[in-house]
């Protein structure tokens, strides 16, 4: 997924202050240690009911992590994170659900301390997949990796001999859906720009598209294969260098989730879009604990820590997590009106927007 359009790479990269893995492991050990100490202390020391002891210990573990990631691992790039109220509800659900495996283990005859340790191990796996990974994203670090990705990267993602079958299916489907999405809006003679275009792999009809991206190798490949008629290299999509009020259609596919300076980039879209033009957007439907959230985080864990991809260790630079309401709100704040927002594949939002004064 495209990682471009962030603030200039000359800015200090000081938001990620420690190695993610070290911070993650330290937080897990400290939180789990707190859970064990509180649960055991309440049960063995104060004779509190075993389930209530573990519930309290787990809640304190979750609240500790909330503070830990805000104090030790502050990542100011993440702009649309879940509010504390919703997190508290999630923490309560996790702590309540954790009582089930604990109960089963106690009924199986395990000592309380052993059952607590096994249950905490189960919780740790759930937290890795569903909670903690959302803290480890950086648009700057992912962009640095993205700039060096090979020229045919997105085309390769559709080839089941080069990637696993699920990734090949997902990206092939994504390109086809985007192709059809643009085709429904395009009329002969229209001017089209794709911001954060990568390989512009969706443009199999070879429409006259002007691409803007930070990875010139990808755009050169796209131009050779007829996917781009022209291109501009830009590290910041808020400064494309394109003329004002020129394009009938502007496409940003799988790009806004990477944008650090989102209001400025959307203002640039308004500048270069014709007054009666249309803004075509796709972004991951990143509903917390939704299908995309889980599948994407599992893939990032595998690609990042098993296959060694630094790009995936930083969640491919996904710092904005969009739902329908969040996308609609951000567009409205930037002077756009969303004509439609759909989720054709349960994983991706497809939106058509226009300048609000039209």
C-alpha cells in the first residue's frame, strides 16, 4: 500500500525514540509482572476470590499499558487513535473474557499461580495481534523504506508465484475494484491525476494519468507499461507542483492512511481539482478489531518480524485509521462533501467526494 505524501524527510525523526521490539517486550514483561503480582497478592495474601483477583490484576495490566505507551513510546504521528473511553470498554471486555480460560484451567486442576501464568500468555498473544501493533506505525520510517522498494512492487503483489495466494488475491482484487471505480467516473477527454500512485497498477486501460509519488522507479516502470502518461516526484503531496484547477478526477488510493499532514494534502487536492471535479478515494476500512485490522496486523507481524521487512514493522506507515464517519468528517473539515462511501469488499472504503461549494 502506498506510503507517500508525508512531511519532508529532512525533519527530525525523533518521534520513535526506542526500538519498537525493545519497547514492546519491556512493556509486556512489566505489564504481565504487574498482573501476576496483583493477582497473587490479592488471592494468596488477602483471600480475595480467584476470579476477582485476576480481573483486577488484568485491568491494572491494561491500564498500565495505556500509560506506558503514552509516556515511554509517544508516537505523535498517529492522528486518529481510539479514545480512552472506548479503550476502557475494550479493557473491561478483555479482562472479563480472560476469566473463561482461567476458570477452565482451575477446573482442570492447575494451581492458581500456574493458571494465571498460562492465561496471561494467552492474553499476550491476543494483545500482539489485536491491540499493541496499532502503536507501532511511523509514516517517516515507512516512507524511507518505501522509497527503495523495487519498481514493480505492486505488480508483483498480484503474482502468486512471488507472494502467497491471499496477498495475490487481495491485491488483484484491489486493482480490479479500483479500475472499475475510476471507470464509472471517467469520461473521454477528462484529465486524471493519481497522488501516491506507486505503479498505478489499476490503470490497465491506459488512461492519460499524471502520477505523483516519492518512488520514481515505480513511476518510471508505470510509464513504460502505459499506466502513466506523465509523473512528478514529490516527497510531500501537499506540494505536488501541479497547476491549479486542472484535473477532472483526482485519485488517492491506499494513501491517506499514510499522510502525516492530512489537512495540507487535502487542501492541495482542492487546489488542483477543477471546481466541478471529483475526488476518488480508497482507504482501508480500519475499524478497530474489524476484518482489515486483524488481517493487516497479522501480516505486519509475519512480514516484519519473521520475514524481516522494516516497512512492515512500522505497519507500512499506517498512521490514520479510517472508518466511514472519520473519513466523512475529515473530508468535510477540508471543504469536501462525500457523495458516497461504500465498502464493496468489507476491507476497503471507496469514496467519491466533490468540493463542498458545488
